[in-house]
């Protein structure tokens, strides 16, 4: 399943974040000693994406306390952030609206962390293949 997250700001690129991307970002944001099982990271990614859908921010009022706890955990890892907006009501009172937002820059960086590991593994595999070839194969006769 692919979710398109449109940008709010002009000039910002519209990135596509998939459930799998979010799962990898969640796993990469966790310290090795606190390893999260793959199925738990996937379940959390699906749960979060169900709230965001095609948006890059949601109103906090939609969340139940247990959902909010998961969002706070992702905020601690840098994947989500909050912002608030204040508006004046007709009777003069101030009203605050709290939002949760994806931090696409952090998600992209966390995805890159995984891709760097894959590239490193691929490079080591390639170098090991060439190491097995005898030196006389490389000389011209």
C-alpha cells in the first residue's frame, strides 16, 4: 500500500512514504539493545499510516490516549513532531489546535541508514567475488 503525502510548503518535494518505508524508519530509529521485532514495527507503521492517510499532518483530537502514547514514542525518535495553531473564537477566547506531522527529512535519513548498510553488504559481496579470481586471469597474454 502506498500513501502519497503532499507538501504544504511551496517548493518542498512531494515524497511518497510507504508503510514499509515507515516500518524501516521505525526499526532504524531504535537502538540495537531495544530491538523491535519486524512484525511489531510493521503493525506500528500501519497503525500510524491509518491516521495520516494522504496527509502529512493530523489533528491531535482524533487520537485516543494509547494512540497518543505511540505518537509520543515516535516523536522521541524524531519521526513525528507536533505543532500548534492558535485562533480567536467569536467570543474573544483563544483556541489552540494541536497537530502531529511527519518529519520527512528524518524518515528519509533513517531510510538512507538502511540503504547504506545494504550498499556496504553488496560492496563486500562484490569484492569477495573478485578476490576469488586468480591473479593470472587479469593479465593479458
